[in-house]
C-alpha cells in the first residue's frame, strides 16, 4: 500500500488581522476514502473509527478531519517547518515570518497519480472562532522542493490552493470595540457612544451573570482557565464573553492618547493590532512603547498606520482588571499648512482593533 506525503501551508495574508490563541482550526472533507496515517507539525483532534485496520492504526480515519497546530516545546521528531505556535498567526503587516504555519501528513488510499488523486472539498477555517468562508480548491502548477544540498529539485504530484475570506458580519452584527477621545485644546473626554456594542439590557446582563455562576472552570497548573464545562459536564468549545458592565458595553475601548482597555473578564488578546486613520500620521515622529508601521500601500498618502505591542513587553492585552490595558503617546509634528482644529481634524477618522472597525464619536460631539 502506497502513501502520499502532503504538505499543508497556511498563510495569513491579512495586513492587520491576526489569529489569536487558541489558534487556527482547519477542516475538510476527503473526496474518497482517504485516511491520515501520520502527521508532523499538527494533529487531528479525533482519530475516528479505525476498527477496520489491523496492525498499524492510522492517525485519523474520519472522512472530515479537524486539524490543529501543535503547541510550542514539542519534541523535534514531531516538528515541521513553521509549525508548533499553538495556532497563533500574526498579521502579514505585523510580521510575515510569523504569519505562516505548515504541517506534513501521510495520506493513504488517495491514489497513485494526478489522474486518481482528488483534492479535498468543503474546507472550514476557524481563526479561532467563526468569520472565515473558504472557496473551492484551485489546482495550480506543482510545488517545487529543493534537496538539503540545494542541488536537486523535486516536484509535487499535485498542488492546489484554497482562499478563505473573513467577514465581520458572520461574527457579530454589532461593533466589538469603541473609541473615546480627548485633546490638548479641549480637556473634556468625549466618551464612547452609548450602547456602541449592544444594548445594556438588564435581562441579558442578568442571564450572563447566571450563566457565569453555573459554569465550572477547570484550571491548569499555572492558574489559567483550561476548560469550561456546565454542571452536567458538557464542555463548552468557546468561553462565553463576560464583559464588564459599562455605558458602551464594548469588550475593547481605545482612547486617543492611545490607551487600549480590555473590558472582557475572561479573554486576553495575543499579538493585538490597532490601525488608525489620521490625516496627520505622515508627521508622526515617535510612538512610545508601541511599534508603528505605515500602511501606505498605494503611496498616494500616508494617513493610515498600524500599531502593535513590543514582543515580551506589551504584545498581550490582558483580561479586564488592573493590568487590562496598554498605552502609548504619539508625537506628531505640526504642519502649519494643514493643521486645523476644525471639524475634529485632530482626531482619527477610523480606528480598527484586531481588524474590526471600532465605533467612534462624531467629530462634532
């Protein structure tokens, strides 16, 4: 019986939307009766029913397997290039080298030539929650691999690509963040719009509190939540949000100084990004404690920039509490030919947190 070796490469081409912990999940449906004999760099979450096999047992026999990345620190014999990040992928604009994940699998019962091998179908990508819609497979020219001494080339039997697009509407019909503003010339703070991220309904809030009281939290040794189950021991795949009760009811608020505050008690944000559109960003001279990258892809203007945390310092926005914020100050040079205080010019026009557009106050408010 011959097995085919396949390499799967996941690339996050989004400029400022990352895939946070607990990371990506990839699924598909085999075209025939294929099985996965072995994997390096990732694993199937469920082996499935392999009772028809005797002796050697496949890694996964499910017709629609679900694949997740391995955690950092796995043994070298389980590793593959660009693997083992816990499924976390940074945005392409943030760090292209960390925006790629890959793994290898040995596939049985697939076929022996490009005439008999059929691409899988119905790809599903979670990153880590819903929002992505994957298109059909597209067969492209075969990938080329170089030997270790770079003196020989080999080609894959077949290569295909799948493009998955993200839609905010699939995740939430209401904003997930808001912006409050203040400036040197007007000391009062313009708050986030009331109920920017949904109604502050007492019944809904009470149900959330009741749900929180009924959940059983299972902790790891480092006192971080590992699993959440209900009293009947049903495990929840996704921890329901537990947002601090505020006038705006948003889990994230960005205040222009810049301060980013997390109001979610159970969720932190790894490798967070903040994108700001401001007419004076081309005169930015310094951003303390944040990394700044201009997003002037078309070279026509420089009014949009991306900010993110410094690695191992503030690249993780912790859950709500005393440490649930990150902040910086921006130094902008005044261009007297363009500078004005009229119509909210000193404030950003748009703000995106982790790729989602935030609700901003009107300029005249």
